């Protein structure tokens, strides 16, 4: 009986020794896993920061050589939770970046990013967060490699497009009559374009554009395209209004005036394009943007001519009365016989002749109006 009890005691003592060995091995495994998890977390934080992503370390888990199993397990949980938090933060950035790339540069991409969907699935399954984090990091770098050159091109096109809008804020007496009550808005656009130009120059000076910078670039592009479209639309409306006013003032349909017929057609096409930028890959628009903006200066110059032409026609009744008064005294009139600038006086004589060509002759070389005998 005593022998059997001694055997049982030895067996229990052996089991106790095995339990101690298991606990020691478990402690070693947990220490190694905690070390690995901490290194993974720190490594990914560093990689994302180097790539330009402003991620923050929210893990403050203790790391000590001597910790109880429960304390070490709790510390590991904090690191893993921190990894999941990191993945979620990156997804918040990756989603708009992907949407922008898809809408601006590659509409053939799926509506949802497969990498983001994969990462979300891993997080939902409570898998190790590093799988999700790695997938997101790889995708961001792939997007940078695939679309970085196009993004840089957009930046360069944008950089070379600001000046026509900025110039509208400079001292120019002809602008207020052209823009009318829209002038305050145009001046605000000019100031905004100046600020955008400075910011764009800083971005262009960078050796390499970070992929997340596409978010700010999209806002810049869309804002500037909107400003450009609005300015060109205002000018187009002014052109239509001025042309109609001039047509109404013409004393005869036979009088040819310097109407810029092609400009309105060009402005209609440009404003239609700028109003629907999503119908095009963005660099199709950005490449042509400097050309589109050349219509700003052409429109301003054309409207200045139109204003002068309208003033000319408004004064024609006065000129007509002056010509008739002079014809009572002379049979031949030259520009110097009228109280107007020579270029206007010549036009008034020509217009008077067009209305009465059966009664008068007009010498185009000398700009003289003569009564027919």
C-alpha cells in the first residue's frame, strides 16, 4: 500500500514539473511574439511615414523582460489592436485616393479597390492585421508607380495655366465694362488663382509627388476648372449680348462689321467640356487647358472692340445729322469735315454712303463722300 502511494506521488511530481516546463516555454513564445508584433508595428509606421502618409502610433503597450503571462498577452493584444487601427486609418486615405485615380486617370478600374476590400475582409475576420496593412501599403505604392507620371503631368499643366486668370486682377480699365456686376467675382478668382499658383509651384518643386498628394491636387484641379469655366461662360454671355446689341443698332444690314464669329463657337465647345470634366480623362483636359485659357485674352480684346463698335453705332445718329449739315455746304466730304476722330469719321461717311449709294459715291482710298451729279 505504501509503495503504491509513493508511485502516485512520483507521478504527480512529474506532472507538476511538466506544467512548469510548459509555462516556461509559453512565456518564451509570447515574448518572441510580442517582440515580433512590436517590430512589425514600428516597421509599418516608419514605412507609411516615409511614403508621405501621416500615420500616428497609438500603441503604448509595456515591453518588459519580466512580465506575467496575462500581462504579456494583454500587451500583445494592444499591439494587434494598434495594427488594426493603423489599417483602418490607411483605408480612410486609400479609399479617396483610389476613387480619384479611378475618376480622373483610369475609369476602367473596378468601382471598389480589390486591395481595400481584401484588407477590410481580413480585419473583419480578426486575422493578423499585418496582412491587411501590407496589402494596403503595396497598393499605394503600385498606384504611385502606375499613375505617378500622369499626376505629375497634371501638376505641370495646372502650373502653366494660372496666369490668364491672375491677369484679370491687374489694373485694366477695359475690364469693369466687360464683366459688369460680375467683376467682384472675377477679382476674387484672380486672387484665388494667385494663391493656388504659389501652392502648385511648391508641389512642383518636390522631386517626387506622394500618392496621397493626389487628394489635394484633385481639389485644386476641380476648383480651377470651375473658375475657368465660369470666367469663360461670363465672357461668352457678354459676347452674345454685345453682338446682339450691335446687330440691333446697325442702321443697315449691308454694313459689315468686325464680328468674331469663330470665338463664340470655340467658347461654346470649351465651356461644354469644362462643365463635364468627368466625361474625359483629366489630362485630356489639362493638356488643352492653356489653349482654352487663351480665349480669355481673346475674348477681352474682342469685347473691347465690340464696346467701341457699339459706341460708334450709338453715335451714328449724331454723325448722320452732322454729315447732312455739311452736305448743305459742300458736295464732297472728308473725315476732317466731321467732329469725330478720323477713324470714326471715315466709318461714318462709309455708313452714310451704304444707306444712300444711289445718291453718293465713296472713294475708299481717300475716304471721301461725294454727291452724284
